[in-house]
């Protein structure tokens, strides 16, 4: 950060938590077991392709973590803001930025992930995550964003005032995300139920259908639930001014 100016850069400074690495190991172990199961007729051909699949998944996960650690960052200059993700970068001029807001992370992230994230909103109401501008990498993200908005004010042709039409689009987008979040929860619940049903079918000697029960049914259920909730919630007249920002 330059003295009293807007130039600053946010990068990852905190190490990957051990709980995430442990979860990754458990997922890899489960993938190995699932891809190496012996069929009911005694065919053990899965052992020939199971390990390569696990190695591929592990390589993808390690590459994703490495890119997030060394490449992803948020850079702020007098020209605008650049959000560099693990692969793709996106840049906004200050005249294209509607607001910058600190928001609570989705439920269930726990202590293994940041609790407060920073998003950039454009004038179409679209939301974009600013990498590493969160409570893990910044001591006080609210104060940081407030200072950033204050420093950037002279660089904008517009003030940071709220616009009802943009707030309406932001609220509708929040409703869509909420619907798909609950759809994901529903899919997880159906997956757990399908897993129990699949075990029961194996125990009583009935033919099991793991792909249908644990992939097709949960995905279809989650999509259907999300679509219904999105239709119900977005059909209501949105109330403007609900989303909270730091400025």
C-alpha cells in the first residue's frame, strides 16, 4: 500500500489449515475404495484403473491449492481493481464498480475457512469475489474496505450512493444464491438417505444401483428443490436497500 493512496495488493499469507488437508486425504481414500471395489461376480478389474483415477484427482487438488496460494490475489490501483483467481483474472475500472461489500461467508464453512469475504458489485448487480480480502488475510476487513472506498472516491466519476434499480438486482441475485444453497443442502440430505438405502439393498441381497442412487437421485433432487425455491423467492417483490455494505 502506498502512503495515503489507493495502491494495494492482497495475497494469501495464512497457511492451509490441516483440517482441509485431512479432509482431502479422506476424500482421496474414499475415491480409491469406490473405484477399486470388487464386483459381485468377483471381477477385480477396478484395481487396474482405480489408482490412476485417485492420482489424477490428487494432482488436480494439489494444483488447485498451489494456484490459490501462489497466484490468486486482489490488486487495487488508481485505474481500478483486478481480481486474479487461480486461473482467470478480471479487471474493473473504477467507473464500473458500483460497490465493495464485506459479507458473511456461507454457513458451514467453520473455522477452516474465512468467515467474512469481500465482494465487488457492478452496475448490473453482479457479484464477484475479491480473493484474499477477508478476515484471514486482513485483520479488519470492514475497516480495510472502508478505507479503500474512501481512497478511491476521488478516482470515480460517481459517488458511492445506492441506486434502487441496482439494489433490486443485487437482492434478486442473493435470492437465487440462497435457493441454490438450500438445493445443495437438499442434495446432500438425499445423498445420505440414498447411501443408507444402497447399503440396505446390498445387505438383503438385492441388486444395488450406486450411480443412480448416489449421483442421479441427489443431483435431480437438489436441482428441483433449488428451482422451486428460486421461483418462490424471486416471485416476491424485492425490498431495496437490504444488502449491507461497508460504506
